[in-house]
C-alpha cells in the first residue's frame, strides 16, 4: 500500500520555477534592513505587520488590491546592491523549497529612480546569479521584463540592453503589466530585436483579458505564455498552443487572488493538462501570494486530483520549458527525475503509475525506476532492418518524385508536336540517365523542368501521385506530406484549385497511408504576388487535406522579407504551419524565418553550427531541420560527407525527408542506410532520427502522438525479432548521494 504524498515529500523533489517576479519574492526582514540603510520610510517596521501588508489574502478582492503589495518593496530596490541581495536570498529560499532551476524576472525600468542605468540594474542581478551559482545547489537565470504601459521606445531600449547580456545569464524577455488596452503587438519591434538575437520570449497573456491576448502573444513569437488562464475561451488559440507545445506558466494561487478566476475550483489547469497542454505550475510572487512552489504542487494534488505520475510529469514540463540550451535542459531533467524517484521510493510512494508512463522517460535515456544499464551489444544496423521500420516523409516534392517509368509513359503519350519540343528518349532508361545523371543543381533543374511539362493534365497528376504513394507504401512509409506548387500545373487549362482538389481526391482514394499536402512557393521562380496567392490557397484548403505552407529554392533575408511579410502575417493569423528554406548561404536567414516567417520547421539549415546562439535557439525550441542526401547539403555545411552526425550530436532535431525522391535513384530505406554508414550512426540513433520526423508532423498534437505510438510499438516488435536487447540509448549515471 502506498504512503500519502505529503508537502514535505514534494519539497524534497527537484522542481523548476519558470514564472517568479523578483519584487514578489522578498523577505520582509530584508525590506526592513534595506529601508533603514537607505533612509526610506516604511508603513511599519514590525515584521509581522509588514509581512501581512506584503501578502495578499486568498480572498483578495481584485488585481488593484493585489498590486498594492508591491508598493512597499519597489522603493528599496532602486540600488544595485539591494537587487543583488534580494536575488541571492530568493535563490536561497528557492533551494529550501526544492527548486533546482529558477528564472527570476524583473523590469529594469522600474529600478532606475536613483539614476542608475538599465545596464547597471541588470549587472546587479547578474551578480546575484554568480553568487547563487557558486554557493547554492541551484541554476538561476534572469528574464528581463518590459512593461505594457510604457512606450514602445522604452521597451525597445530595454530589448537592446537585454540581448547584450544573453551570455551572462539573461535568457529571456517578458512583457508584463496591464493587459487591457496594451496589446503586445504594440511592442512588436522590441520582440523582433530579441528574437532575431536568438533570445527566448515569454509574455503575460490571458490573465486579465481573454484568449485574444494569448493569440497576439503567439504572434509576437512567445515561446511560453505567462498565466494563459483564459486561453480556453478560444479553441483555435488553445489548439495552437497545444500543437506548438507552448508551455503555460500556471500560477493558480495568484490567479485566484487577482480574480483571473473567481475561485480555486474554477481554475482550468486540470482541463488544460488533460487536453495535452504543457502545463507548468509556478508561483508568480511567492511573498505576495503567500505560497511556495511545493505548496502549489501539493494543492494541485489535493484539490485537483493530480496523481504522483502527473505531478512528476508537470515538474518535468518545467525543466523542458526552461530557457537554456538543450544539453543543459536534458541534464536538469535527468537529475530531477532520478532524485524524484529516489525520494518517492524512500518515502514509500507507489511509483507504478510512473512505470506505466516509462516510454515518456525512455526518450530521455532513462529507465523507470532509474538504474545503471550496462552496455549491451545490439546487432548491427542493416538495410533489411530499416526497410521494415515504419517511416514518415515530411517533404516529398511532387515535381521530382513521380516515378520515372510513369514520366516516360506521359512522354510517350504526348502528341508528336509537343514531344518534339522535349529532349528525345528511346526508353525509360535513357530518361533516367538524363534526370539522375548527377547530384548537381543544374541537372536537377532540367529534370524538374521536364517533369513539370509532363504533369499538366488531370490524368497525369492523378497517375503520378498514385505512383509516388505506391513507392512510399512499398517502403513502409505510414505518413507523408507531399509538397506541391499548383501554380506550376495550370498550363494545360487546370486551375490551382482544381490541381489541389485532384491531389486530395487521389490521396483519399489511395487509402493505404496517411497523405497530407503542403503548398509550396518557389521563391526563386515566383513573384511575391504569386507567393501570396499560394498562401491564400493553402489557407482555403486547411482542414481539407492541406496542412502547411513551404518556401523552397532560395532564402528570404531580412532585406527581401519586406516583399513577403504580408504573406507570412496572413499565414500566421490563420494558424497555418510554415516550413522555410534557410541557412544555406546567409545564416541570418534562419532567425528571419523563425521570427518574421513564423517557421516551425527549417529546410536546409546548413550553416546552423556557425552560430552558437542560433543553434541553441533551434535546438531549445524543438525546431525540426529537414534534410536529405545531397551534395549541396554537404558542401554548404563544409563537410565532405553528410554532416548529419554533427547536427545530431549537437541536439538538432534532424528529420529525414526524400525531397526529389525519383531523382535520388534510391529508396528511402537505402538513403537512410547510406546516412547511417557515412555518419557512423547505430540503429538506436537512426530510430531517433526517424522519430524526429514523426514528432514534426504538421498535424494536431493528438494525431502526432498517435503516429509516434504506432512507430514505437511496431519498431520494438521488429527490434525484438531482430535480436535487440535494448531499444533506447540510455545515459549512464550514478544516483546522487
């Protein structure tokens, strides 16, 4: 029989605090001492009375009353040394509560009344980080807040100062203050500065106003949402947060006090969690709200019936949502999980519900319960094994993937006068030699030009698509996103809408694998007007079979984005997922794609490793990088062989796709095998790369989970049959003393 989960047990479990205001986490005794040192009058110097004045009751009548608690603290936080002391003491108190990672946020603009600069104020907080890291078992970081009610000019200046300290523990940028009447897009330039310098963003939203506030925050490239209590008022916005895995920093006690919810029982955190939202319990203001992070978890356990496995999952969500590089994030997650399991077992807590959720932790390289796993020699990776595995193809270009024998048939069926205008082929073999002779962009262009001319009728489009799907199905592809640019298939009299209708209808008829479409805009060949037309077409067919929009062939830079910004704003406003080609020649095209284009996936990304900041941005926020075997990829990345191993080891979510499948002259399995051989990747590493494709599908979160579950269940069966003894690359570690 399991023991009862208590507050003390939760306090011993490592936790991450992602939403905590520095001026809301102050010791009353410290405020008395600082006031005396600075000659500042307080309402009282009696610590009990002052503590009461600094803490809002649970039945606090409104937000205005709640905010009066800060009036006592801010006057004594105008000196840098005071900020350093309060920061360090906040970390001390956090450690006592079992917090091993904390992001403390504050607004430099609220601490300059004595004439200190924003830089001086930030440096004072950085001193607090340095002291805490050296003396305490905690990893502290800083989030710099802008204030909604302040001018865009001031917040832009804050942003400019903020990113300059990104290598000195400043990890994020926030927008706080009154929501009503102060939308975040008013400060869009500040957010753009921050994001284009690869700093992370969290925004207070959905607390005092509705889901529209959250929508605008997402439009401003928020990676996390502070509170998000009212996001439930718009299912589209809620689904977007779920699909993009945007964590909600849920401050339940604070939300009751500020009247974001009328009473505790009305808080939607339980519903959010059950729907798949990445819910992260936070305190907001421990002193003002009179709460601790452990107390918040315990309250969720007692009042909202979160069981032990769910408590542990939310704690892990906290570490997953941290604004730190992926390698540090993984270390924090592993250490927290191992210690939590040890604490639970030592206190007699039944962990069977966690063991039932073991698959989740396997992806971290953990056993449940944690244990040293001795090295196991698995069988070598073979082509036969890869051929058996379920696969996902996220970018199969319609032009370039129709089987060459079908293209030759289309060629033969042409009238003599039209065939005479094309290169001459006596048989399919000659056409194959013409189209696949070299892995060179010039030859690929002529091959795609020929294919385009042969795919202008309904019959050829239908037959060609069916051929693509037949080959994919034969290679065990269970989900495929076919990338098509309808504007290139209308010379025979079809409209773009008809081309899309034909493709969707044929895909539905095929029925042997899941087929979705991504509308493609060839930036090199099309005008910005044509690109916008394709974007509108993609939105028109959303939920009908089109799941995304993509740009190809040429990067969009900050200079050229002016011609396309309207298009990407339109796609963003309609929640259309975007893949953008970036990072081939101009590394700055990557932040341009992520920030201005709202890209969820990057195609190419060849030069990612040339910037640590951009690399961390991509890896920390789960941006998939699509790749395939090509000489262009290797040359641009500066490697003689495929650089996949380098990307993989650095934590980039590399996801294989076939691109121009017919021009590769190899099956997908053969390409994956070649990648493994050239990169020195074993079977378990290749599984992770294939899994990356399933993770990055442009479907709703629940559908993505379905395909990942199918992949792992079938894969484990296949591996067992092939003599594998372990199915994950477990990390070797010793448990903390």
